[in-house]
C-alpha cells in the first residue's frame, strides 16, 4: 500500500521554487501572446525618423482559411496597403503589408470612408523607405 503524503511534506523549498517557476512561466507566455503584436509593431516603426502626410490609395485584407472546432473560418492575416506621399517635391508610391489586427482594419475603414489622409514615417536619408503609422 502506498504511503500517504502528509500536508506539511508538500512545503519543501524545492517544490515551492518549482511551483513558482511554473506559474511565472505561464504568466510570461500569456503576456507575450497578448503583447507580441504591439511589440513587433513598435519595432517596425522605430527605424524611421521623419514623418509626412500621405494619401491612402487602397487597401486589401489578405485572408486565409483557418480550421477551428466550430468549422472553417476566414481570418484576416495581413492588410496590403497602397499609399503615396511627397518628400521634398518628390512623389513616392509604396505598397506595404502590415499585421492583420482588428484595430487596423477598423482604422483603415474609417480612413477610407472619410479623408483618406494617413501618417507616413520615412527615413530622412532615404525617403523611398517608408511605412504607414496607423496609431496616430
């Protein structure tokens, strides 16, 4: 017959340390799963040092099929954005693919239906390298 473990035997320092590490690992995984898209977007925007106003030409959601327990769903993975902007009299037109977050889809719908003006970040040394800042 197996020996029954007494309650006070579970409070071994080694068990407490391992339990604490497992709980911290779970919290770290939850944190990164929710905040990774924001961290990646922040890193994408950090390389540009100048900004100007641009014009949204068009955008398209890039959709894929995803299998779930409830069946097949259409999921927007990315948005393909075409925009133009002017720096020092030179006009540029770029196409960019950005993360398919729901908030970006809502922002793009609002921009398309109203003024079509967007904030474009670019490198002052090489204005042809740019990205769209949908947060501002």
